[in-house]
């Protein structure tokens, strides 16, 4: 086992290096950023503590400790498992607020933009609440490392002969300041990125190699887990359906009766029944619970009573401006958005991604005859993952005053990074491509 693991790491040493770099930087972020300062981190932390202290799930209310109770519990359960043995003196206590936290919050500056005031009780060696919070943060970091590793895996499946694509894609996720920041905080958006990447990965394998029972079961298990991580992952059903359809439509190396024309639709329906059955088996209890508590399976009606909702018509009118904000918050807008990065960084990232898109188009045009139908299908699937998650972000913007958050796109970030990486590598002269990642 140890020998196989060592051999695997040697084979994928650059991918392992990117994951290790992400973990190291994430620990630094978690130590430097005071506890509870990331978006909604205090509320997410209280959800974790509720499970750890009471051994049951919170019920939605405006009261302390329950403000994030609409979220499915899987991530919070893993964080509670890591920190249940710590017993903070006041798990629902309110930190002292910084009255100046919002001062000129549209500017980059050195003034104190923290939401809360922090004292020596948060310093190393961690204890009490600080220890519990950092343990939960480090659990998030492990979820993030999985997302980075799966981004690398997406690149290796798409273009196995071009490792620089996989390494570059993993770096685009691992070195994203916002992904690092939230990966070192208590939240469920980074775990959503891992599940989104995992579903995309299995669907990509199906497009490349064909449909098998093992892959169908893997999708069913992953989609069931997705339903227990964050509700926006329900949209990943679009990626699953695209993977099944393309896996049965395009010629691949999978073989088997599923690829025969008369049985394609039967295989498609059978796969959907199995995936739905496994999803209900794994996560159905959560939606039954919501129906009992709130009268409907999602709990969103109760959520809107607590948090409010935006008129979708107003949301559409504001979408252009809010999408620009979402773009900046995808790459780095810390705290509750009151700590921006220099505009030059946002511009540089936009230029980089623009070049990647141009390079991707040029690559697909140049290789249009050389790419196999399965390879075209894989590119189409990655684009589907990007579009599905962009649609989720846009929908949030239209219905929620707090919807313009780039983190809602995290489940599609690995697919987006992979496509951008293909384009960036394609822009380099072929003889230099092995050295640019």
C-alpha cells in the first residue's frame, strides 16, 4: 500500500506539489485571519457547535445558533466530529463588534476593516473557542485540498498527454486568493467545490470510457452527498444528465451493451433510476425532515421569512452591476466584502481568463479534426458544468440581496479552471508547453 501510494505521488508529483502548496498557504491564511471574520463564518461556526454540543441538528429560526440551519448538515457534521471534544465556555457568545469596520469599505487600505475586535484569548496556543474554530477551519481546508486534487484530475482525464494543463488548472484553483481565504474559514462553499468537481470528474470518465454500473453508482452516491452539502449542488444534475447522454451517444472505449443503439435509452433511464434511488437513500431523510418542520422539502420558504427575498424583476435590472461584484468576490473580496483587493489584480485576472478563453477557442478550431468525438464530448461537459453553475449564481442574484457572491460558483470553478488552463497552455509554443506549468 505504501509503495503504491509513493509511486502514485511520484507519477503525479506536480499535482501533489500544488495540493501541498494549497495546504501550506491555507494554514497560513487560517492563522493570520482572525476567527469569525470570513463571510457568515460566525453563523457557520455556531451550526458546527450546535451539532457538537447537542448532538442534533438546529431548526431554522432568527435566534442565535440557528441562522444557517437551512443548510444541509454533512460539512458541519465533519467539522463537529473534529472539534466536539473542545468545550467553549460560551459557544453562542457574541464577539465585540468593531464600530468602524465598514469605514470606506470600497477602498484598499491599512485601517482595521475587521468586523469584530479580537483579543489575546485567540492567540497561540489555541484554546476554548479559538481552538474549536481553528479545528473546524482545518476541516474545511481538507475539503478544499480535495477540490484542488480533483481539478488536477479533470485535466489529466481531458488531456492526459498534457500534464501542464492539469497542473495549471489546479494552480488556478489552489492559488485563487478567495478560495484560499474561504478554504481557511468555516463555510460550506469550499466543500461544495469538492463535490462539484467529483461529479464532473465521474461524468467526464463516462464520456471518455462509457457507462458502467460502477460509474452509475458513483454518480448516485456523489449526488446523494451533494444534496447533504449545499442545496445549490442540486443543479449538478444537469452535469450528470449531460454525462450520461454523451456517454451513450459518442463512441468511446467503454464498449458494452449500453453503446448499442436499441438499448441506449433503456440504459439512460436505468442509470437515472439508480442515481435517483441512491440519492433518496442517502439524503431523502433530510428533505423529509424539512417537510415535517417547515411544510416543504427545501426549507426555503422559512428561509425567506428570516432573511427576506428580492423581487426577481429588480434582480434582473441589477444583474449587470452585481455580476461585476460577483466576479471580484470570486477572486478575492475578504470579510463580508469590505476588504477588496487592488483593482489591478482583478484586471490582471480578467486579462488572464480572457486570454485563456481566446486560447481555448483557438485550440478547438486548430484541433477540430484531430479531436475524437469523446474528446469533444468532454469539452462540452466541462462547458456544461460552467454554464450550470453560472446559472445558479445568476438565479441567486435575481432573488437574493446577498446573491452576488462568487463563492456560489465554486462547484463550477474546477471545470472553469480546466478550460482556461487548456487555452493558456495552447497559447504557448508547442516546444515550451511542458515547461510553462
